[in-house]
C-alpha cells in the first residue's frame, strides 16, 4: 500500500469486477433488445401464438391419439382453445380483452377452423397422417389468424359507419 492511498489492491478482484460488469451490461442490453422485439405487435403475436399453438396443437394431438377421430379432435381442441387464445392474444398481443370482441374473435376461429378442416380432409385423402397434416397447416392458420384479428377483432381504429342523409 502506498503512503496516502486508502485503496488496497488485492489480486484479480478488479478484473473480476470488470468482467462481471461487462456481463451485466451485455445481459441488460440483451434484455432490452428482447423487450423491444416484444413491443412489436407481430413479434408478440408470434411468441404468444407459439404458446397458443403448443396448447392447441397439444390438445388436438392428444385428443386425436385418444379418440382416433381427426375431425372430433379438431373441433374439440378448437372450441377449448378459443377462450384461452382470446385471453392471451387479446391481452398480450393486442392489449385488449373487452368482452365485445369475443364474438368476432370466435368468428376468426370459425374461419381458421374451416381452413384446417378443409386442409385436413385434403391431406388425409392424399394419405398424410392427420398429426402431420395438422402441423403442416399451422403456418397458414397463423397468418390467417393474425390478419383477421388485426383487421377485424382488435383493429386500432374502429371503422366508422356513415349515415345516409
């Protein structure tokens, strides 16, 4: 220790502190970047949609394997997933879970259901396993769901109706 100095240098503590600070800074920047990504609506939709997909497809696949009836599994899983998806998609993606939006949300899922039912029928006629068919139909279902939810269910500005004069 030098005269007049109150600081004691012990081994490599300063190097460890600098490395720790650098790691904390890197983690902080990574978390900030992740938060920015989640602030983008479509990216939030993909993350929440991934979670919803795991829930819905997991339910579909389980019911399919238990019942052996693809259309029953599709119908049953779709009905159960609607309320779950409304809360997650409405709340986390569009930040709106007003009850008045539930009926249009249900309408979106009717359209997604019809897409999936038609695709499942076509794939099965071609000899594709129903589980694989459900997986292959997912990207289209995601795009349809996002576009319709964004445009009709959770639109930023409601479409104003003009009065006839």
